[in-house]
C-alpha cells in the first residue's frame, strides 16, 4: 500500500519492497539492496548521498541493514518453524528510512522466509495396539494415530502407506485445519480362530525433495465379538465456542444408545485413543453422561479450530466402540488491547525522540507501529496523537504511522513536548492503549547574545588606582551549551592615538571592566568603548553594546597665578606715593585647571600690611585702604593667597613687593570709594544659605504650633469659667402678695394673714445671704423666734461636682425627668397620684391641693427630659389659713425630692452646662412675675449623697413677721 508523504523538500511515497530467503541460510547471506531496488525514480537531490536506517521492529535481529547503501543480509540463522509455526506464509516485516539532505523516504520491507524440508513426519507413538472384534463388519473404519510434520506446504505430510496384508487398507483424509490423517479400513471379514492378530506398519511421507518419512507399528488383536455397539445420534458435531468462554462451559451433551441388556447395553464415553494430550487438557468428556465441557481457557490467537473423536463403548465383553467426530470452532472476542511500538528517528535516551529545532515543517520524527492480536474489526486499530499541535500523525501504511512536525520549532520557547499516543481497536467494546512519548528539541545556534541594555554609562573619579574596577556588562544568550556560552571582547578603537586596550581591560568570561591607568580629567573627559559579546556556536553569533566611561573631576590642581608675573613666588609692583585711598594698585589673576566649584577662586591677604591694603575676594584687585605716609623707594610687602572652592581647598600664594615711587597715579586707574569703613563683599556658601533658611522655617513652624496650643488652652479655660458663671449666685427672695398664685410650689401654713420673706442676695462669703436693702424694706425673712435669718441656698450634686443654685432660678428642678437614670416617673405625672395640668412649662396641681408638685423647667424644652435639667425648687406660703403642718403634709415632697435609689447609677451623673439662651431667660421672667415664695434649703457643706432610699428637703415654717407699716 502506498501513502503520499510530505517531506522536507519534495513529496515522496512510502512503498513496500518484498524479498524472499530460505530458512537456515547462513548469516551474512545477502537478501537484496534497497538502494538499487528503490532507485527506479530519478532522485531530485542532485546526486546527494542517501543513507538508510532501520526502524527497530520485532525480530529485527534476523535481518541486518547496511546504512550506506541499504544492503540487506541474514543477521542470524532463521528457523521458520520457531517463528512461524504452522503458518503457510512466514514474513519478517520492518521499516527502513532512506534520507538525504533534501528529503526522506519510508520503505516497508517484507522478507518472506521460505520453508525447506528439514523436518520428517513423526507419529506420537512408535507402536500402538488395536482390538477388533471378529464380527466387525467389512468396511469398518478405525482411526489411527496421525503423524506431525513441522514443515508446511509441499514439505508437509502428503500421504500414508500401510504394509501389505490380506485384511486391512488405509484411507487418507484431511481435517478442517488441513492436517492429513489415515483411517484403517477392514477389507475382509476376520476370523479370530484363523488368525488372532496382525502386525501392520504405517508410513507417513511428506512432499519434499527428497521426501522424508515417519513410521509407526500397529498391532491388531482380534477379539471375540459383542454383537451390538452403541450408536450416537449423529456421527459428527460442529460447535462454535467464544474464546472468552469460562472454564466448565458445556459444549455438547452427547448421547449414544446400545440395545443390548445389562453390561452389554451400559454405555460409557471417552476420548478416542488417538486424541492428543492437548485436546485432553482443553476439553473433558464425562464418562457416564457424555457431557463435553471446557477444561481450560482457550485462545483464538493461538488456535482457532479443534477436531477430535469421542467414542462410546458398552461394558459387555468384547465391546465395539462407536466414534463421533467433534469440530470446535473458536470465535474471536476482543480480548487483546492494541500494542504500540514507537521508534524514533534519532534517540539518545530510551523513550525520547530528538529533533533539531531547525527542522522544517513535515519533518519525520518517529515511527509509530501498532498491532492487535485479535482478528477482523477487533484487530483493526485507529491511532491518535495528543499533546501539541506542533506534531501530528501521518499514516504510512496499514498499521504504521509517522510523527511529523507541523510548525517551525523553537527550543527557547518550548524545549520539550510530552505527547500521548492513543491506539484503539474497533471492537465492541473497544480496547485502548495509551503511551506517553517525549520529543526533545536539540539546540541550534539561532540566538545572538543580547546585552541587558544597549548603552552603559558609568562614572570614574580621576586619579584612580590602576586596576580599579569600573563596571560589569552582562549579555544573555538563550541557547544552551556552547551555543549559549558568552565571551566578551573589546572592539579595536584608538583614543588619543593609543589602542583602547591600553586604557582598560575586559574580563572575557565575566564582562568586568577594569582601568589599566590612572585617568586625568584635565586630559580626557570621557572614554567611549564598544564591547562585543559572542557565543561559542558554529558559526558564532554576536551582539554589541556601547560603554561611556565619564571621568569625574577631582580638586587636584592648585590655582596658578598668571598676573603679575612671579619670580620665585614674588613680584614687584610700583605704587605712587600720592595714590588716594581706594586706589587699585594691581590685579592678581589666577586660573585653575579644574572645573566647576573646584575652579572657583577667591583671593585674600595672608601677611603684610593689612591695614594699608585690601583685596577684592572675587576679582583679586588690591587697593589702598589709606593714604601712604612712607618714603619714596620704600618697599611694602604683602602675601596674597588664591584658593579654590574644592574640598579640600587648594591654595597658592604670592608675595607682592610694593615699591613706592614719587608722583601721582594715572587718572585712568580705578579708585574704590568706601562708605565709611572697609567694604567687604561676603561671599556666602550656597549650602550655608540653605541651612539657614531651613532652620528659620523650622523655628517659625514651632512658634506657630506653640501659639495655637496656647490659644486653644486659654479658650477652654474661658469657656469653663463662663459655664460656671451661668449658674448665678445672685437671687432674691420676693415676698408673696395677697392674691392667689396659680402655681404654688409648696404650701406653707402660718397663724394667719399673709406671710412672706425678706429679700436677700446670696454672697460668696460663708454665711449665706446678705440684705439687699439696708435700713429696712418691704421684704423680710422670719424664723420661729421672730428674728431675721439669712436664707441659705440649695446645693445639689451634678455629675461629678456640687452646684449651688439660686432660689429664683426656674431652670432647675428636683423632680426626676423619668428619662434618665432614675426610678421615678417623668414630669407629666406625680408619684403621689394627684393629677394636674401643665401651664407654661410647670405642673399646676388642683386648687386647694396639699401635696406639692415639681415643675418642669424650660431647659427640658431645649435639652429634652433628663436628670441634668432638674433641681429642687422652693415652696411658697399658702394664702389661706390652714392647720399647722404635720409630717404627713410633706409626704409627697419627700417622695418627690428623693434622689435615685440605684447606688450604681448615682455615681455616674455628669455635670450639666446650661447655656444662657433667650428662651430660658423669658421663662425666668415669667416665673418672677408670679411672685413665688421660696424657702432655700442647703446642707452645711457639699457632701456625697448617702446610701438611703429617700432624702427629704427640710422646710422652714414661717412665723409672724414684724414688718414696717408700709408692708402690704
């Protein structure tokens, strides 16, 4: 079968070449030459050399291939009977790849091994015995042992012969599997009394040239007869048996009948004497019932047909057995999974195929051979390749496939492919075999070294030591092995007439760059290098990068004074005696070979007459500070220093000798005019200026933070003072009028008439209230003995402190709001059970009621009901006469004035800061106009509330007061 294949450069065809050889040929015997046999088509390679390679297959040691020209020869002696037992056509098949530089071709080679007559027929027994009853009918056939010959074809057994005798002959027959056997035929009636036995010789002959024979001896004994033999239902049976039938399966239920009676009619079953041991191991016949069952597993792939005899014999004397022929046809079952054999084109490691990454599309990688021992659809195999689309399977012929590449390969991206080959037969259910296979790419030098960056810029300080490290360049090559081994080299360039290799050296292995000499910035500002990185491939690939080495200046040159001209470090300068103050005598000029701050110069006077001369720090001009008083021809000397701004600074000095001469200075000379002192131009260092500015900024920021903190603290203290002042210590007690007040806080009882209190104001001094109206007034306070007594204020506990409140202040009430941490009801109800109306924010009890109620203050309207806006209020005198007060008359007051009973809540009150609002002020004025009479009660000193359930507010009962006549 021919299958078209796409190759590297041309399209070729896979073809099958067939050869023949004889078994037992000597090793080295030439079978054929592939180069001659497949060269019928002209080669498109232009005469290029073609090599051959055998793809390893089964029995590959029998045939040898010479790779240079494809000559096939015997590798080792071939025994056809061992490798192809009982097979008419014996083939040794293998695959050969012929490849040249441009193309490859897959050749399927089949070598047929021809049989030679090297085996003689053999009988299983050299001598056998038969017992025949004397009444056996003429024509009766008796099976004989059949001979076996390992050869096939014409070299197999072709005929049987029997020795000459008067009663017997043979008939040669063929079984279904092609085996020939002989049956003994009775040609003449026997008479035991005439001849009791016969000695016969059976000869089997094959068809070889020369013919080979095998002989066995048959001894026939004539027995007295039993006149009836068992009879089977049929003389032969054919049975189909699946190869996967379990042991014990029933094949046939044989039955034979004998009309005789007694033992002569009792039938037993068994295999015939000529049945070989192979049949006896595979099958079993029950002696009594005749049931034929499977004794051992059978395999269709080993043998698909079995033919044997079962005989039935009675138990009478001189029994005559009856033969029934059984043919068992084994049916194939899909019980064998496909086998996969993968042979790589190039292999270094078992199970791994290698292919170069430079291989073109459709390059041959490996040969996949499949086989299945089953037959028919069970033995047809479908093969599939999974793993990557860079490879595919291409069928070469029948059960062989080629793995070929489909795309260009790149080892640097995918170095290895793990493929899966799946072979599946077409049986039902199908069997599947999965094999993992690895294809590894070999490296080609297809990547040049690449530097980490194309340009390197480094800096080296001048005056470096020779051998100093400069930098390291790095280049990477994605190839492996020698193809990826990078070496570095300096490009041949010249600097200042000298090779670059005299300035720097480059480590070829590491890429490290070193200085070979000490660099001088004043001579050379920069080095420009070009470095090449090459791999060790064949041919080598390279990449390059530029390196710019910048020489950094150091302050290594002192200023050189160029004017005035110096002689041994000094110079003489003429100075007119009549030169005025500020006269510029000369200008010192200098230059510095360095650059930047290292070349910035400053001038100063070191020694000499500093009072007479000055120098401009920036320009170097020397001028007079005062009028000269020296004589002519007298010499004044000064030492001038010139310093640069490097670190450390370098200095040069020059001594100037000023020779005083007579006369006046030229009119065109510069004269400095000083404003009243030596003019000094301070040259501040830039770093000093920056430090000063930063220090000033930090100081200002610190002062601002302190100022803000102080202001905030002061405001907090002021606010705290205002809150404490809101609880006024001033209050007046106004005498009640004769008319009935709508909202009395607490009724008081006197002897008669209207009682009142004298108005007092509370003083901050200990002692309580002082009189607000000295000399007498219409207001007064009274005690039981009739003497005036100062009314004390009420001190209440607010959160974490005590607060003293005014009696007239309606912003506080002792009633619990009911919405804080209290056990009492809210301001809309009273614990005494009396009901009342709310008017102007206070509780109005029913007229004539004796129980006091507590008023809700206006603060509750602003802050909501809470314990912070309540304080105990005072009582006023009742307008109507009433009995003397009793303890029961204050029962409601006691309950109302009680503090919370929960000791845990009592300690958690917070001080209330009541704002001074317009709303509170208006309520305050309304309360004043209603002319309440109050009794102010306070403890002697602020104390912590005791752990009692009720604390009552003491009430002072007024006595008749003595008021002035103008009292109403």
